[in-house]
C-alpha cells in the first residue's frame, strides 16, 4: 500500500530529525544563479520559464538539469541531477514536477532522494504536483511550494514589484533626507540664537570676572594660611623661651645625695656626709 509506505517513511525520517526546522536553509532574496531539476520536456518547465519571462526578472541565470520525474528509474535520475546541481555553487535549486496520480509522484517519496536533499549545500525548494499533493521531498526540503509556478512566484519578484520597491525606498530616503535637513536647520537656528545672546565679548568678560573671583578666593586662603602659620610660630617661640628660662634657672639648682640617693634637707643629721652637685660641678660636704 503506497499510503502506508509513505507514512512509515515519513515517521522514520521525522524521528531522525530530517524535517527539523533548525536545519532549514533560508532562500536568497534576489537569486542570481537558479537551478531547476525536472524533465526538459515537461509542461511544468515550460510554465515556469514562461512565468519568469512574464515577471521580467532578468537578474538570474537559469540552469536546467534534466531528470526523470516518473517511474522506477526516476529516484536515481533525480539524485544524479541533484548531486551535479549541488556542486555548481547555485543560489537556490528547485525540484519540480507538475500534477499526476499518486503513483506518478511516488518517486519523490524515495528515501535515498530525501537524504540527498537533506545533506545538500544549496537551499532547495520542493515543488511537486498540486497544492493537495504532499511527498517526502516537501518535508525534507528547505521550502515547500504547492506547485512549480508557486515556486517561481515565491522566488522571483516581478519587474513591477522591484520598481515599486525602489520607488518606496526612494520615497523613504527622501523623507529621511528632509528630516535630517530640517534637524540641521533647527540646529543652526539654535546656534545662531545662542551666539546672538552670548556674544564673544560677553563670554570673555564673564571669564575675566570668574578669574578675578578665583584670585580673590586664593588671596583669602593664602592670608588665612599666613595668619595660621604666624600663630603657630609664636606658640613655638614662647615654648622655646620658657624652656630656655627654665634651663638657665636649673643651672643654680643644687642636688643633695646621700649614699647615692637624693636626700631631703630636713632628713639630714649632723655629721652626715653628702654629695652636693649642680649642672657644672660636684662637691662632698659634711653636715654640721
């Protein structure tokens, strides 16, 4: 049963991650090298080329890779065409076939073909049959188009679309340009007003006043520091004089020692032998 085979393969490949969106490659916005894998004699190819011509999209070069799209030998033929196309450094690749029976389209449910699509370097669009037709290549490709013509509509802008986009871009650029010009004009106007009310002589006069104020503040700080230093010097001088006066007076002091110890005069007795000493001399004496 073809449906059972399709569902079984779909479930198995899905579990392996071949349908995971993380591995999907994005399509180019303006492709220049486009490959189409299909039968050279197919009506689908003629419809696609006709639509490209109608769109007048002349930016891209189209490469046709002939392959069988029906029958037992179709999977091998499609794989060979895919390998050849993937080595040509294309921007995008379309695998296409027009409508047909379930049996006619079943070659696109081939497991080997699915794995080749998955590992391809080139972004791939699967455009097989009609909108209601689903094949394995639709799930494993980077993008699924419901029909070959829809793939062209997805991939190519028409000349009119491009012209309208360019007109819109030009309009937005002009709006941005006018906005910038208006901003600069406002800036110049504000600067003009500023310099009108803040003329250079006035600015210089303000700076001179500021410098005078700073000079006064510095002079005040220096005067305070000088007074502080003078007071400190006076205190040091007074302390020095007091110390000098005490030192001079101490020259006249007599120290009484008895048995090597300082003795009070009232504690001495007659016949005690003492040592009298000053800062400059020392004498032995006897108490009468």
